[in-house]
């Protein structure tokens, strides 16, 4: 069918139906406008996907190991400090350690340090200080099997030595036990003493301890606290002294001869 117009015959325009179903045989519009979502997919703008946070667990193995090592270190340090500074410990003040020994005698009066060539009388037996010979008794772990002059032994005490003495009737096994504490140890000497009122007596400058048996633990306490520490001459030697036994100190000529021998 055609329509007559002033301009002549024109074809009827194609009519596009909006909405509803497309006419039979017509293809869906593909021009501008919203696209129809695929079947089964809901339309509308998509919401942004929130990232899922993955919470990784802590690695407790290394943490536990470091904690254990720290506890062990603290324990070792704490135990070492307690062992060193407890009463009687190695780091504790030596005078406090000495005075804590049961039965020890501490001479608090001033002990003279004068030198003499003559025999001296002492308030204690064995003596713990006072006027003494110009020459010390050698105290490099020397064990003398006979009595030695007090005057030389006191000079050794002045240098910081510990003098271990015993009564002659002390059993041989106990003498050997004492000797084992002395032999080869600098600032130590040992000898028998006449008229000793106890089986064993230990001397340092100003200190004395008398015991009945060589197994008495206080012997080691005395040596540990006072050897080297109880000195009037810090740094003095124990080498090159008198090695003679007997009850009389060296006279002036003998001292001069020994001095010349040492210097030669």
C-alpha cells in the first residue's frame, strides 16, 4: 500500500515497537541502550568484592626457644652472683669471710712489723705477727718436717702467707692430708710446732684457727679467705727466703751471707 503525498508516492516508514516482545521475525535491538544480562545472571551494577584477610598464626617455635635461653642465662647469672657474694663466697669481703669462720681468733691489737736478728717472745703459740727476722721463711708451698724459727715464719705471714702447723703426735695420714693442701702452692708453708695445745693450728697475719682433725672443712675456709689477703706487704714474694730449720733465727752474719747469695 502506498500513500500519495504532495511529493509523490512514499513508502510507509518502518515502525519500531518499544517494549513488549519483538515482532515475529525481528531481531533484538543491538544499538545503544542497556544490554540484556545473560540468562541466570541478575542485572544491576556489581558490588565490589571485599578482600578476605588471611590471619597467619605466629611461629611460636623460635619465640619459645629464645625465652628458654633467656631464662637459663638469667638463672646462671643469678646463681653465680649468689655463689660469689654469699657469706663465705669467693667475691665476699675477705675479712668478713674470715671472721665468719667458727672458732677463729682475730688479734685486733696492733702487731709490730719491726725487724730483728734476735729471738723474740710472742703472745701466741704459734705467733700470728709482731717483730720478726729480716729474712722470711721460704713459703712457696714448702713442707718442713722439723720446726722452723718463729721469727722467719712471722715474716712470711707479713707477706701474706698461711702457715699450717701441727703437733708431732698427729697421725701420719693427717699430716699427709695437710701437706696435700700446702705442697706447691705459693704463699703457703707447713711445719711441726713444739708444745702446741691443739693437734692443728693455722696462722695468717693477725688470725689463728685451731682444729682437731685434718678433715675439718674450716681449714679450707681459712686458707681461702686469708691466703694472700692478710698481708702487710701486698705483692711481696715468698721465694728466696730461709730454708733452714731449728728454733733460732739467722744472725746478722748469716742474713748478710744469704742476701749476698741471692744477689749473686
